[in-house]
C-alpha cells in the first residue's frame, strides 16, 4: 500500500491541475463551478481516495495552493473574495484532515488487531505442532493420532506380540564408581543408540526403568514378524555395545531377554501420558533377561518356535526363572543365511 502512495498523490494533483486548466479556458464567471469541483475533490482526497494521512494532507493542501495561486495570478479574484475562497479551502482541508486522521487511526487499529490475531494463530499452531511432536515422542504414532483426534486412546489386547528387555550386568557396581553426570551421559548415549536401532527395525520402545530398556514388536499395529524384529534388535544392541566398548573408557555388559505371547496395551496418566504393556508375557520376558548371560540374547521356547527358521539358536535346557519355575530357554547365536 505504501509504495503506491506517490502514484495516487500524483493522480490527485493531476485531477486538480486538469480542473484548473479547464477553468483557464472558460469564462471567468465559471470559476465558481471549478471551485465547487475542487472542493469536492479536496474532500474526496481525504475520505474516498486510499491515501494515508500525510499523503492526503499533501494532496489537499497542494490542491488549495494551486487553485488559489491560479485565481490570484490570473486576477480572477482578489482581496476579500480571494480571502473568502482561501478560508473555505482552509476549513475544508482542516475538516478533511480530522476525518482522514480518524480513518487512518481506525485502519491502523484494525491492522494491528488483525496482526495480533495472525500472530496468536501462528503461536497456537506452533504450540499445537510442538504438542504433536512431544506426543509422538512418547506414544506410538497410531495412539498419538487417536489421542489427538478423540482425546482418548483405547486399550487393546494383542494375541501375539514380542517383548524385549535389556539390562546392564553389574550396573550397581559400575554406577557407584562413576560420577552421576557421567553415568547419565553414558546411559543417554547408549539408550539413544538403542532408540535408533528400534526405529530402524520397527520395534516400539516402551520405556526405560533405571538401567533397563524395554521395547516391543507387534503392537500397537500387529505384524507377523514381531519375534524376528525383537531378536534382530537385541543382536544389534549387543553388536553396538561390543563396538563401543573397544573405544570407550567404561565397559558395559548387556543381557537381553525376549519372550512372545499375548499382552494388553494402553495409555495411562492424566498430565504425563505413558504407553505401557501388561500381561504375563511381560513378566516372562523380564525373567528371560534376568536368567540370561551378558553378551547373549536369551529367548523362551515360544519365541524360539517363531524364529527358528531364521536364527541359529542354542538350547540351554530348562532354566529356573524367578517366580515361574523351570522354563525352556535358548541363546540366539546368529542369523541363518537366507
């Protein structure tokens, strides 16, 4: 709008010059008609033409000066008559300035109000996007979308899923000799790598509990290869940690346990949402980790039955699992050639 103001001003002055030029070609008695036309033009400059207040003043006063100068120079009017016309133009311009100023202020207030609305809308959209990102970081995509859409994430039963647990062997002893900030940095780096592995293999991270890492596959979206995904994730985690231990000052030993079976999933919490998994399958997966060995992936017989065509496994026999009695367990050695 501002860049067009000089052109609009020039147009207004051209109209005034055209009226004065026409007046110069007409009999002197016709100057009253031209005066009326220029009075109307002056009022329009302040009210109808889209000029900002300073530019409207230039146009209005410029018109008055040009016409009064023409009347005085051509001696059409002089003395009191010219003073009378000058008074009329002064009053017209002052009235126009008051109207134009009020219109300009009103337009400015409207602009500022619209700008504030736009800024508030943009801020709300950024907050919404931020909330969406945070929600997607703590919940599976499907549940985050359902929660955003309906305000409720319904619990679900999954007849066949796989749970993975990891835990650091000797963590208490290592942590007691390590500064707190260094311990947090170590866990953050390792768990961050585990997150990347899970994302790549489409395994859903559930949570971390102290030094334990829990993940699952086959939920919330069912899949037929949930056991294979978790076992591959466990092997990749061990490979990552072995490679890291070659260079890092602190050496970590990791146990991995995997079990498959039915589970129930849901979102809990009022202010801090958390996606969680329940069922005996979770408990047995935890026992698989606890009964395993550092540097090995320990799986139950049920998980072994699901993966045996794709992985080389070593039968351990019946191993005592706390609270579960004797359970058939297998170590996963490697992937079989496909």
